[in-house]
């Protein structure tokens, strides 16, 4: 079962934006106690799920009056409207989606067309897969990753498999033992990177 969660970075940015919208930037900058309480609000996402509500209540009971509107917003939006398990990142190895956003941004730039042809898209996918496979090999060589058992399947890059099994030139002219199962494994590896 998968769990849908938000991004810790975007969660904290949202709270920062609300601080600005409410005209609390000066309070945040100049009042050390208020800033510390705002940071504690942001840190609620790092607590175990069952500790979030009691911790919020403790903060709500002891915050400076200057933060009343911020606490009303936080309680209404983050505690009541948005399910806590959507923004709680306790025990998660990856707490932001910055890596996914970076990947999609880079991939979009590599496509470099608003409506690419299928062949252009496949070529960019193959190039991207080669890059990730080379990075994986480098990490294995450097001892950062262990080689995983491929279950006896051919996990060479999809472009190599297609070229070798489709007549050599990648032109798709018959022959060879091209197997969709052998092609899907490298694409799965690419998807998981």
C-alpha cells in the first residue's frame, strides 16, 4: 500500500508565506521567541503522528498574542482541513520532493519540445536511462551501492538491447530475441531512480 504525503520543504514554505501574508515578517525577524515558536510549528511535521496534536496544543496554549492569526490559520488549515498524515514526514527517509522536481525539470529540458514525436521521446528516454545506468555503475564501483540480483534477466540499457535484438542499427528491422520483459527491466530501474 502506498502512502500519499506532501513535501516538507513546501510545507515550511507555505507557513513562511503565511507569516508574510499576515504581516508578521518583522515579528518573525525581530522577536526571537515568536520566531522560535514559528519554527516549532514547522517542526510539528517531524514528530511522530501521535505526538503532533498534543505538541500543537501545547504551542497554542503558550504563544505570544502577536501570533494569534497564524495559529488560527495553522489550526484551521493544517490541523483540521488537511489530514495530518499528509504533511507528517516523521520516519521518512526522503522528506522532500525536490529530487523528483529536479529530475522532471531536467527531463523536460532534455525533451526540449512542446509536443515531441514518439521517436524523439523514446530517444531521450534511452539517453536518460544510459545516464542513470552509468551513474549506478559508478556508485557500485565506488562502493556506494551494492549490485542487486537481476533474477537472471538481461539488465543492459534498453537502447543496447533494442540495437542488438532488432537487427543492430536500432532501425527495427526484425530478427533477434527482443523481449519486452528484457526491455521493461531497465525502464523499471530508470523509474525507481
